[in-house]
C-alpha cells in the first residue's frame, strides 16, 4: 500500500510533463481526458491511503529504501495519516472538478495551463503527504511557483500580471521565512525528518527553538492569508482564472493552515508544551483579527471574485482560531471545515465563473437584475451564501460545530460569537450581492466609489452543452457540500485529529519501526446543541444582507448611517492600497509583531 | 558557537525587506527579493561550515577526512534553483507591466485599490 503514496503525486507530475510535451500536437480533448484520468487516479489513490491509514495506522514510505537505523534517519519519508491523505484526496478532487469546468473554457490553451494546474495539484498532494520538513518546503515552493505562473497566465491581461507580481513577491518572502526557520532548527538538531526533529527538541524551549517555530509559522501564515499577511490573496483571486480560484480558496490557503498545525503537532509540541497557552493566545489573536478584517472587507466589495476572496480570508481566520485552540476535537473541526468550506467556496467560484463567462463582468453593480435570466444560478449562490454562514446541514456546519465545542470547553464563548458574526457577514455579503444581481435591489451605486479593475472576459459566452459542462461542477460541489452534512463523520474526524496530535506515536512509528495503530473509536459528539448556532448564523447573514440592500429606504437614518459607514471603512480601505511595496511593509510589521509576541509569551 | 551565522543573514534579510518596502522600480524590487533570499543561502551554508574541513566529496579523499555538512549544500542548491525560477518569472511579469503601463514604479501601479 505504501507504494501508492509516491504514485499519488508522480502520476499528476508525469501527466503534466506529457501535457506540456504533447500539447502542441494532440487534440485538446485528449489532453483533457489524460489530465482528468490523472486527477481521478490521484483522488482514488489518496482516498485509499486515507482508508488504509484509518484501518491500519500511518502509512510510511521511505524513498530509496533509506530506512532509519538505530533510531536515526538519513532518508526522506512520506508519513501518510488519515488526515493528510484525506486532504490530498480533496486536492485531487477539486482539481478534477476544475478540469471539468475548464473543459471548454480555454480553447486556445496549448497545454501549458493544464500542465501547470497539474503540477500545482501534484505539489499540494506531496505537501500534505510528506513527513520531512525540508521536503515540505520544496513542495511548498513548487506549489507556489506554479500558482504565480498560473495567476499571471493570461499575460495579455496586465491586471492579471500585476496581481501575480504581488502574489509572488509576498509569498516568496513568506517562503524565505519558512526556510530560515527550517535552517535554524536544522542547526540545532541536525535533522530534517519531522519525527527526528521532534525527538531532538523534546523538552527544549530555548529562544532558538522558539524563533525557528515563529519563523516557520509566520511563513506559513502568509500562505494562509492571516492578516496582515493577507493582501496578496484578494488581488490574486480577482485576476486568476476561475478554475484556479477554486483551488486557491478551496485548498491552497488551507494548506498553509495545515502546515501550521503540522509544524506544531509533529515537530514542536513537545518542546513548546510548557508554553502552549502562549502559543494559543498569539495564534488566536491573529485568527480573530483575520476573521474580522476579512469579513468587514468582504461586505464592502462589489467585485464578485474579490468578495469571495475576502470571505476566504475571514474563514481562514476562523480556521486559524480552530488550530490555535491546540485541542484535538477543534482540530478535527478544522479538517472538516476545510472540506466543507472548500466545497461551498468552490461552488460559489464556479458560479461566478459562469457569470463572468456570460456577462463578461463580475462587477455586481453592472450585473443588476441580470441573474433573473438564470434562476438556477441564483439559487446556487443563495445556498452557497447560507452555507458560508454555517447553516446546517451543510459541511461547514459540522466543522464549525466541532470548533465551537472546542471554544466553549476553553471558555472562549466570546470568541465564538465574534467568529459567528464574521462568517455570517461573509454569507450576508454574498446575499447582498445576490439581491442586487437578481432583483436589482439596493441603493444606486456611489459614483465616487472605488471601481475595481476591469475584468477581461475569459472566453466567448458558453451556450448549450458548454454551459452544462460549466454548470455541472458548480452545482455538484454545492450539492456535495449539502450532502456532506449528512455523513456522520465528526467522531472519526476527532479521532483522526487526536492521532494527528500524537507525536510520541509518530516518533515510535517513524524512528523505531513500531507498528502503526488503527484509529480508535472517536469520542461521541453531539451536534444538536450547535444547530441553534448554525441557524443563527444564517439568520444573521440575511439580516446583514437586508441592511446592505434596504437600509437606504430608512430615509431619516440613511445619510447618517452612510456617513458613519464611509468614515469607518476609510481605514481598512487605506490598508488595502494595492501597492506591493506596502504589502511587504505590512509583512515586515506583522512578522515582527508575531515573532515578538511569541518570544514575549513563550518566555 | 558564534553568533555571526545568525547576525549576518538577519542583517541581509532586513536590508532586502527594507529595499522591497521602499522600492520605486520593479527590477530593483525583484532584485531586493533575491537579496532577501540570499540571506537564507548564507545562513544555511554557515550552519554546515566546519573549521578546517574539506568539501564533502569523497571520491579522491578518505572517508574519514573531516568534511563540511553535505546536507546544507544540497539544501542551498535547491534554494538557488527556486530563486532562479522565481526571479525569472517575476522579471517576465515586470517586462509585461512595463510594456503596457509604460512605468516600472510599483507605487504607481494601483489599479486594484480597496
């Protein structure tokens, strides 16, 4: 079974190589079928690995047969547990959906775009499966570089190139932070295998270990778009081709968060155990700040893809809070939330891709009343919006319920309420946009408002079969997100997360050759008490949307309300200046604040 | 154990960040990113350095000879490959932006405000 682990990323990478070689010679349909086959293979392989890891314990693959001897490892290993394999399978699944959507999307593509998507997907799979810290960095870079190239792919569209530039500068700097941290921890331990490093730093929490941890986590938080490292995300999403946005918002950002959890639990948890409360507080503060900034900015957007991008930032803040709790059940909630959110957000981005294809714009004001022609699409948007707000039984609800459980056990109910408001605001933002696009509700657009960069049409408007091919993934993902809520997976997820945090067992399996253990039965978790919470989120979303759409009809209050809103939003708007050098400055400030807070709290 | 392996790369890293944050030219910005990255080369190579040791190539010397750490050299090599890719891609982007907007000042490129 362990041979499947390298194949799960080798097959996509080989498909990418074949696609770029054959692209100019073979018909487009052959390329699409080849890549679909490769992605489906990766999905199935990773799903089988997840099942195997759940039934028999961590699947370990030593490359080149370099097994550890006497508890010392020189080799590079894939350490596949059920969580990492499930996330890898989800990556490959979203890639499959993106290929279906893109089937008739890029008629002129000679294979380069498809090949880059496949490299991106393969790198992410490797990122999830690897058990080696430097290997993690290499896959991180491979994934990032292909993402930059994909974002700027339509080089005739200069706003795409500009977005790609910001994306690349900020994320590369983040990657250097990770690498610096990796180097420092190697200096201390002489090891790069996660289990080996963990063994060496157990019981050590001197400044060097703390600084290395802070650097690695700060670097991954750039990818996770935690505020104030989040500025690149909205730009990259606004300009990136739609199928790519699905992967960016659905799994790439979450991969950064996964890496934070992986770094803490697989490497530093023993060393930093005495300072767990400090780590928790710092991460929680960043998560909350991210959720608030993302949600507030989300509501202010009129560019549909940017709106969804800011909603991703808000949800990333929620997920960071889930990790920050350092609690296995909340961590299980995080893993479920990644999948639930990825499905919902994927459906929403595909739906906006259809809008863009049909009307050549995603500016909500320019689309007023247009969506009446496509009622099924409006329904898909509405369902997605309510799912973002956490309405049961969508997949997002299950994840949020486990996170909420962790928050209330940590006596952080106030944090839970802020997070609920934040996700409700993102759902409300989508409903607000939908009310304008479908019924033409809402005040007339402010002529002085900032107009977002014009979007270029990605292809000719699709009709007939081509429209169906685009509609299928959009509706399928939303339907799956709905169905996901009926799968009783919460206690398995909690058990898998418990295993994910079991560093001692990982060490024994990786270094001493101990037999891996099957997943135990998970704790019993009751979701019924969270239903109120989820319904409240959806109702709040409707209230927020109604405020956005109808507040102008309250004549006596409207001028004052509008004035307060405009003044209050001036500051966050000024932060999002659109200038890449400012983003580097923010990254420096945020990184310094993060490092200083870590050092202060972890002393 | 000396502090130099940490102080020198930290200095280079911060200089690069300062350059990026204040840059008025895209090529300058991209090269400052390379400067930031070279901080990581310096750090990694210094970590593996051993006084009086030879290169870790054992084809013509005995395997008992004191050698520097080969892992860090492999890591640096990987890092350089990544750096070259990113720099090339970014320079291509910069060229594209210049051809369209006629400017290379990142602070004048603000079409995506708000």
